[in-house]
């Protein structure tokens, strides 16, 4: 659900030109709030969605992508990217990806100065998030094909029964 939420929001352009509103050196950078202050956002289906943790998905490295939340089962649109290992976040925030490129950009972001409230002194924005392949679209197509196949089999059985 976490990945699907992020992909849907990205495909809709939800994250385009949104501000990274929080940055803590050696910890993470956070964005995904349309208000740009850390208090807004909603999931792709409206409201919030439940946590989903997996023992293999951990905050084990630099560049891990995870959902920000305000407590259990309060995931919406906000996300963060880690600057290093953050095991204290495991089973509290949904890890749903990792950077596969752009580490040099993450390195430059990490050293930006912040104010006392961890807000970057420079404006940081996501220009856009480009989805190359959405596996959920492929699954939807496969599900539709499977439904059509089952319906055809059912119709064929019905015809045979009528004979």
C-alpha cells in the first residue's frame, strides 16, 4: 500500500514543486507536504493509511525512502530520505524504497544549513518524481486479463451445459 500510495501521488504530480521542509544533518530530509511546513498532506485515497512493516525493509543505509507520520497508522503523503542508518525508526516508519541514483545531490542537500526548527535556510524542492514503470498498473492489467479469461471459461462451460 505504501509504494502504491507514493506512485499514485507521483503520477498525479502531487509532489511536483513541493518543498523539503525539514532537514537534520546526519539524519534525514523530509518533504511531501503541500503546505510546506510539515502539517499537511493526505494519502492517494484521502485520509491516512495503516503502517506496514517488513523485516527486510529497514532504515539500514543512506538513501532509504520512508513514510513520515505522526504516530501509528497515520501515513499520508509526507516522506523522508535518510542520510545514514536509522535503526531507531524501524517498525515506526514504512520503508518503501531507496535512492538508485542522485547520491551526489543528497550529499549536497545534507550540508545545507538550517534554522533552529530544522528548516533549510535554502529553498529545496522536488521538481518532479518520474515513474518509469508502475508495477501496480501492470498488475491491474494482469488482473483484468485474468478476469476476462475466467469469464470466458465460465461462458464456455455454460454453453456446454446448455447443449
